[in-house]
C-alpha cells in the first residue's frame, strides 16, 4: 500500500532544523510493508492542504502528518487537513490523544484530526491522520495506528466488517 509522510515545520522546511519525526514515521510504515515517501512543508493551513492534496492525487492510501497540531500561532495542520478530508474519524483522533497522554499530559493539547478522503474517479480513497511533531509522540501514535490501517482501507473500498 502506498503511504506518504508530511512533516509540517517552518524550521525543517527552511533547512534550519533536522526532521526527526518524519523519518521515524517513514521507517515504521516501511517496516509494516507500505511503500512510503515523505515531504516537508512549512506550517500553515494552505501548505498542509496542498501537500495532502498532492499525496492523495499521487495515490497514497495512508497519509500521516507530523507537526503543527498544537496551539501555537502557526499550528494550522488540523485546519489544512479539514480542507481535504471528506469525513472525520473523531474517535481515532481522541484515541490517539488518550494513548499519548499515558506518556505525556501534553498529548491533550494536540488538536490533531483524523479523517478519510472518499474514493472517487481516479482516487482510491485514503486515511489521513495528524500526529504530533514530538518524536516520541509521533512514534507512539504510529504504533497505535498501524494495526487499524488495513481495516480502514478495506472499509473505504467497500469491505465488510469482520
């Protein structure tokens, strides 16, 4: 399955800071058997929305973002994501926050969303999830998420419930 990781960070996009979380997510997805590529974009609703649109148009079935989910002035990843997804999966976003809060109370500050892009002409449908920019939060989030990915993608394609 094709996947894309989008790191959302002004400093990483400008080459001022190494991206740590993105490579962690790529490694986890590749280890799980997904063909995965990555992109770094600056913070902001428009840059996130455009990157998500490119990922879905390129056939990514799973798109994970890392960064831009907090309450800082440029943290607009959820807003950019909501511009692209057709339907939210709020239980998944809440479960990720609760899972992260077991390690850090800062997880409750995440405004990350999860949703799906429905299948349509020329696109097979995709799962889109915002994960924290913190490397530990991103690592824990993808570990929680990976067992659910296959079922979500099957459901997007019209699969039956187990």
